[in-house]
C-alpha cells in the first residue's frame, strides 16, 4: 500500500514546475531580470514629448468630431427615419387609399345607380303615363257614351213618371174623362142627331159620377177596346174620337226633341241641389196624397242628378189634354186624333 502511494506521488511531482525560492527583499525594489531592465530602457527611449494643443487645434478637433458625429447621426437617423417612415407611410397610405378608393367607388356606384334608377324610373313613369292615358281615354269614352245616352234616359224617365202618375190619377177617379166628354158635346153643332158616347170600362164609373154632379143626363156605352182616359162620340153626321195615349205620345215626342237639343257639355253636377225644389213643387205630385206610395216618385232622385230637369215643365203643360177635343164638321164625317 505504501509503495502505491509513493509511485503516485512521483508521477504527480513530474508535472509540477519547480522554481527556486529566494528570500524576500527588505531594502529597495525588487530586482528585475536583465530582460525586464532592457525593455524598460527601450520604452523610455521611444516616448516622445507631447506638446500642448492650441485653441485652434482644439476647435478643429471639436469641429471634426462634430461633423463626424453629425454625419453619423444623420445617416443613422436617415436610415431609421426611412424605415419608420416607410412603415408609417404604408399604414397611412393604406388608410388613405382605402378612403379615397371607397369615395371613388361610392361616386362611381352612385353615378351608375343613379343612371340605372333614372332609366328605370323613366320606364315606370312612361308605363304609368300610358296606363293613365288609357284609363283617361276609357273614362272619357264612358262619359261621352253616358252623355249621349242621357237625353234618351231622361226622356224615358219623364215618360215613365208621367204615365204612372196619369194612370194612378185615372184609377183614383180623376174627372178628366168627364171634362173631355162635356167639352166635346159642347162643340157639337146644334141639331146633331143620334149622339152616342163610348168610353172605356175603367172610365164608365167616373163618367157616370161626373155627369150626375154636373146635372146632365145622357146615356153612354162601354167599349172594351178603348183605353182609360179615351172616349169616342158619334153622331149621324160626325165622329169625335180622342185618345189619351195618342196625346201622351205627341207630348213625349216633343219632350224627346227637346232633350236631344240639350247641351250637356257644361254639366258640373252642383246645380242639382238647387234644382230639387222643381220636382218637389210639381203640382201633380203635391195635389195627390196617394203619390207618396208610388215607386216612381221614390225613384226620382235619378232625376235630381241631371240639371236638364229644368225642361220638365213640359209635363206641367199636360192639362192641355183636358182642353183639346176635336169637333167634327157639320156635313162631313172625320176621324181626328188629338195633336
């Protein structure tokens, strides 16, 4: 074991550099080696004497350093500014480009949309105007047809109203037939012989009642062929025949002619309210309380819609029917219709 430790110590001591040891010095500096002394001598010989710098030299050095620092800072700042400006410019340029592009796109889109909308609007307006023109034409044509048919409708309305009123009056016991017969008898020539009176079945009762009130006695014959309101008187020399229907037809023909002459171009419809009293003041309607039950009178608002009702006074002249029996000549037999 001891031998092994000795061998290990010898192996490790071979690697250690062994130097001599001297006693420390007490006076003066350490003694240098010859080589160190030579190096110090050479260094002393090489040191040059440095002269102090003047103000101009210091200023020149300062200026030169300033220029070098300025150029260096300028280059560094330029490089840094270019990099930062490039990055910032890209961001701002992108934003500005997006903004301008959006505005330009909006403008182009607005102009395109406006043009398209204008074209579409013109087409729609043109189509609407065409439809309106067609509708206006149809309405105008309808009004023209209505105006052209109005005189005929008005005449027919007056005819129906008059026929209904007269028939109702005759049925209610009107003295129309009595007046006609008495007037015809008064116009017969003196000495007329073989007088015969013919009346309708509907008028026989009214004639008998009227003759009894007038104080005149005469015989009459009922003729089923005659209509209500018509009569026929014959003598040996003459014939008197009057027909209510023929008289009414003559009056209605005159009404038709007057209605055809009406100017319907200025009808505005407003005078209807002022024209209503004309119908309400109609003598025939107001004198007969039974007329309130007539359906024709209830339908008269149609007449109120037409200003031409002003012509209706022609109906008020109807009493002419009661005034016109035609007397025959003394020597010749005639058949005359009342005009």
